């Protein structure tokens, strides 16, 4: 098995017994967006997984009328409880981060910063 870089992305060449080969093109991932929006329903964050680039902004929108907070487990990445409006955070470091609402058990989601 060989991995080569082609003009449009990575090309995987797989050889099999008996000759011949199969070529599959794997495109590089699309760049992460600079910003994203997470909506808070009565019982969940939507979407369950959000992706932004390093230095990107995530806006948390609560139009449910239900009190929610957003907790990443650190004081600098915590939004105090609110029942309406939008609050935003900027994420300067790459990684995968879980967050939750302290007021509603099971209300959890994931943020990927790349």
C-alpha cells in the first residue's frame, strides 16, 4: 500500500495479488469555519458537535425561554445562566472540548477546534 500526494489531494494506491491496482482519492478536510452557532433548545445543544478554526468564535443562542448555562469546566470558558439572547466565546487553542449545561442533566455537546 502506498500513499501519494496528488494534485487534488491524497491518492491511496492498493495492490492486490494477481496484479492490477485500485486507486482511491481522499480529499483533504475542508478548512474549519471562523465562527459557528450553537442553539439551546429546552433540553439540548444543537448541533451536538460543532467545529471552528483556532481563534474562532462560537455563539450560543438561547431563544427557548429556559434558563441555561454553558460550562467547559474552566472559568474562562463558562457562560453564566441566561434565558434569552446570545453569548459568545473565542477559542484560541486546538482540541476537542466537551461542554454541558449545569442546570439540565444530559444536556451535553462537543466542540472541535482545529
